C-alpha cells in the first residue's frame, strides 16, 4: 500500500510540474519610451485572432499613432492624427517574433521582424535602441500595450503561443 501511495504521489507531482512548465509561455517586453500619455492595452483584441496587419502613422520625428489588426478585426486607433499613415499586412500564418526600435521621450522607430524573415520598419532611426524578443520558445507577439497622447509615448510587447484555432482569421 505504501508503494502505491508513493507512486501516486510521484505521479501527481510530475503532472503538476508538467502543467507548471507548460503554463509558462507568456512574457512581456517593455515599456519602451517616455512616461507621458494615457495607458492603452490591446489585451482583449488577441481574442479576435493573431496579429495580421499594422497601421502606423509617422511624422518626421515620431511614431504618431498605431493600430493593429487581430484576425480580421482592427484594434482601436491610439495616438495623434498628424503625419503619414503606412499599412503593412502579414502573410497568412506569418507571425512577429522580434520587435526593435528607438525612442527618446516618445517612440521614434519600430521594426517588426517576422518568422518568414521579413523586416517591417516604421519611423526614423534616432534615439535609444531597444530590441524585444519573447522569453519562451515557439511564442510570438500576441498584443501590444503602452502610452499615447498626440504621439505614441511608449510601447509594451506581449508574447505568447500562436492561437491554435481562429474562426475569424
């Protein structure tokens, strides 16, 4: 009976360990930029599906505004209205695996790097550099957060596994 109890206890511990390891897939990078603006988060948007496109408004000096498409649904636009609007779509099944950029008091440059080897740059090449990658293998950019006002003050990057199913993608 003691052997059975020990075996059962060992099995329960192994199962709990496996679940704890499996649960560690999400990570966060940031916040890169200044402390101004109002907080925003696209955490709920990830339920619409994987990131499929970016709209970024840029000026001569800053990243002015940002909108991300999750599945087939665009997030709320954050930021200001000046500057030029640029839009880039990801290929089907393509994911962002690295984000780099530059900032001073505001975000100045963003470069999204995909698992298909594409570099999607926005903005100007001045300021303090940052480079963000997920902490865990086989995870991708799932949503963004940050601070914005008349420009994008700061950005945070949230990583997790690619959604296994998406009915709206």
